[in-house]
C-alpha cells in the first residue's frame, strides 16, 4: 500500500468505477454469444463444431493470457498492462462485429478472450490503491462482476438478436470497452508496487500448451468420444505437459508461477474450490435455459423462447449483484472463509432443488436466484482468499491462476453436463427429464465438493485492516 506521505492519487471510487465498467463489459461478452450460436451458424454457413469455437476460443485465450499478463503487471505496472489488455479487447470486439466469416469471427473472439487478464490486474490495483478497510469489499465486488456479466449475457442475448441482429452482440459492448480503455489511461494511477525481473517464457509456453491441449480436449469430448484414442492421447499429453511445466518452474531462477506459492494450503485449496464453483456456474448457464426451452409436450419443459429462457436467469444475475456487497462486508469483519462456506452451501442447495423440484416455473425462478446468491458469495470470496495469503508482489499471478482455475472448471462443468443430457436423447428427440436431473445432480456434487474443500482453507487472523491467513502472517 502507498505510504501516508505519498503524492495524492485518484479517489478509489473513481478507480473502481473504471475497473467495474471494464470488468462488466468483458464478462458480459463471455456468454452473450452463446444463445445466438445457432443463428450465427446458419448465417455464416458453417458447422456446429466450428461455431462452438466462438466459445472455446474465448476461454482458451483467456486461460493462456491471464496468468502471463498478471505476471507482467506485477513487473512493469498493472495500469500499463491493463491498458494494453483493454486495447486488445477493443480491437477484438471490432473484428468480431465486422466479421462475415466464421474464421474472422473466431479471430475476434480470440482477441476478446485476452481481456480476461483484466481481473487479476484489477485485483492488484485495488490492493495497491484502496484504503485498507475497503480492499476486501472492492475485490469482492470486482469478482462478482465475472459471474454477473456471464448471467446477464444470457438474459440480454435474445432481445438483442431478435431486434437488432447478432452483430450487435459485439457493437453494443464496444462503447463501454472503448470508454474503459481511455478512462484507464486518464484516471487509473500506475502501480506503486513493481517487482523487477524477467518473464520465464519457457514456462509461459508450457503453461499455454497444457491449457490449450487440455481445454480443447474437454470442449471436444462429445464429438471425439470420451474414450476415443484421440481423447485419451490428449489427456495423456496434457499430463506430460503439466509435469514439464512444473519441473521448468521449479528450476527457473524467476518462475512465471512460484510453485512454492502454489503448494501453500491457502492457495491450492482455494484454486480447487475455484474449479468446482466454476463448474457449477457455467453448468447453470447451459442447463437452466435448455431445461425451460424444452417443449411442454416433453412432460417437464415450459416451451420458452430464447428471450423467455433468458428471463429465467434474471433472478440469478440480480442475486449476484446483491450478494457482492454483503460478502464484502462479511469478509472485512470475519474474513473471506465464512462467505465462501455460505456460498458453496447455497449453491449446492440450489442445484439439488433444480434436480428434484422443477415442475413449476416459480420453482426454477427460486432455484436460479439461489444459484446467483451462491455464485455471488463464492466469487466474491475466492479472490480475497488468495489475496489474503500471498505477498503483494505475487498478487497478479496468484489471482490470475485462480481466475484460470475458474475457467477450467467452467469448461469441464459445461461440457460434462451437456454430454450427460445429450446421452439421454433417443431417436433424435428431446433429452429425457432424467438426463437433466442427473446433470443438476452432477452440478450439486461439484458445489458440495467446493463446500468440503473450503473447510480445508486455513482459518485467517486479523491484520492491517483485513484478515491474514496464519501461513502468511508467519512468513
């Protein structure tokens, strides 16, 4: 944190407003195209496999760039790297908006995905710039935007496509992204904390390799076959690349990701919980709209349109927005572990309700609201739990890896639950109700495991305006 006699800097509320616009814009675009994939496929005359790369490419790009940009931000300045990240996001949005072929649109989405690096950079800026008592709340709200924008994208996609066309899924978010880029240059101060060093580019290449191979395999599981030689070979290669990456980082004089840090109980437990919570959240983005869109003749669906299905996600996004400030206050007073436990418990309950109580639309609205509260509390807590146990100079890369873990969990959760539903389709008709029940149970199981994992997170103690984990306090 800056010393009391440091030069005057921008008010932290202005800094947060700029970061909030940037974070909300990015997270909105991660899911905004999902409901429009069938129309994009028809209009661009492409295959279902190709069009899914509009989602897969976005996740891949975010996963690869996020930890690297977090490290660069720690070294060269978080504001400087954030400006570059937002500029790439702006350029990618323009490319996607102008695209008339699937290849160009995928390129735009790859560039957009790089914007995912803004979250660890934003967490570091908040830690550097905010008053000590405001850090936990600021990080909590910034984290909530990651889930909030994803849910809101599902809600808004239908009306935008129906009334304006799918290219407006890119044109509309362009204005706030461009504004955030300019505002970052004008109003966000450069980081007072920097760590001189070099980027371990060999480690970055290995990290990128195992993320790409692993996430591509997960995203293509349904089309390749989960037990096919291609799939098994990809998973084997992923394991080998992970082993090589860990060996390289342990030997490097200046590792991209400090393996000693990753081995800390307060870090690996939170990263595991992030994978599990990410799986649950992304599963809800797929399962709830698909469930309510099933025709009433199926015996369990409500026959909703794409726009109507998005409305079922509105309670979820509202609940995320409401839960963020509450979780922030709880983190300041009790530490981030209690709101994380509460969030994981509520998330588990919500998926159990969706599995067994879904005969009336009101049931789904209530369950969706519980999903939002659960995800909101969890996302608000995850980044704070990481920040509480790592030194300031490792904030960027540590929160970057935690964000990547959520993305990996989301890829796993959405793919597995979609595969479960698809496996119950017989003769080209709709999936069975039991398929949805099983998928909701899998999501509940992931949330339940996140709850159990959170009990393993070290109990924090208070220190310098917020709580610190014992292992960090002793460092």
